[in-house]
């Protein structure tokens, strides 16, 4: 896979997601923007994938469990050649294949998601299958922090360490805001990294907007030999657009024409 400028890719992904949610009058732009850097590093520098062969048996598997952030996932797939850029215009449109939550109708999507708490259990099952087959590919799973309120995730965390799934990497988009308030108010996860350590996972805790730190953590060997890895990525909801950053309202709102223009100008991407 050709390596690209991941920071420039993240900027383009944010622009696409803003235009898509504006056009479709769709929610979750704040959730999209917080994970743009994670997706850019994965697709631009880490994942072993082949856009000409979406079902290549030796590809890495990425499950985006926070399926509500579909717009920016499709943008990443388009920017890396899995689907035409122009198709992003049909995001969340009747009859299109780019549904409002991440859906397997789009090439390059491993699992339809959006019912929170399902992605990590499936990714763990994929990793176990690879381990038993002696396959070299790895499984990655991006989770939201609010999603960790779902008990099924912690069953998967226990499962993964029991089977020593060193080929599994979970990434928590820890932006501290979920649908009805801050994570601390709704169901406090602190100390999140220590919870994973208690389950015998290797842990990277880092700035989820630091591309160098993300690439080192996602490309390197497991920090705990023979065990699964979690990247606790501290992020900012709405990252990149000053009037959206850290604001709960942008979990649901979509930018109107003036807000879109202001956001794209701030990111220095075209309308």
C-alpha cells in the first residue's frame, strides 16, 4: 500500500464529512471529526489492504463499531479508492449504498454497525479465526467511549485476553462526550486505561490527534507480549472546527450553509 500524508488526508476527510452531513441533514458530525486522525493514520499508513481486492483474504480487518460516524468512514474509503469520491454526494440518500450508519453495502466495510457494543465481540472472533488459521493479518476495532457502557464489550475484553489475541487492536475514540451528556456524567469510565490493564491487555494511552504517536502505537508490536492491545486515544469532539469542539450539540446537529462555509474555511478545504 502506498503511504500518504496522513495529516492532509485527515483534513480532506473532515471536509468530506462536513459536506456530507450538511447535504444529507444528518447527525454525528462531532463524532466524525473526533476520529478523523485515527482513520487517516489507519488508512494512510497502517492497514494492509488492497482497494482493487476489497475481499483479499490477507487484508487487515477494520471494524468501526461506532457506526454512527459513517460519513467519515465512507470518506476514508473513497479517498483510498474503494469507491468513487462523487458517490459521497449520495450519503444517506434513498436507494444509495452509503447508509446513515456504517453498512456492508459499501466496498471495504467489514461489518454493518451502529448497534453499539457489537463491534468488539465480532472483531475478537475474527482475530481468533486468524490466530487458529495461522494467518498474518490483524483485526482492528474503533469504539466510542460511550459505547463502553455496553457490557458486551467487557465480555469481549475478557474473551480476547483469555485467547491471547495479540493480533487484535482496539482503539477507543475517547472524546469524553456521548449522546446525552459527558461520559463523566452519564457513566464515568475513569480510569479507563487501568481497566484494560486489569484485563491483561497491553495499553497505549495517547493524544488521538497526534499522528506520529498513533502510527507508532498501531504499527508496532503489542506492548504486552501475547496479549491484545488497546489504544486509548484522547480526542476532542468536533476536532478541527473551533465552534464544534467539545460541544454536545454537534452529536446531533448538522451544519447549515453558513456554518458549513465557516467550517470549511477554517479547515482550508474547498466547498
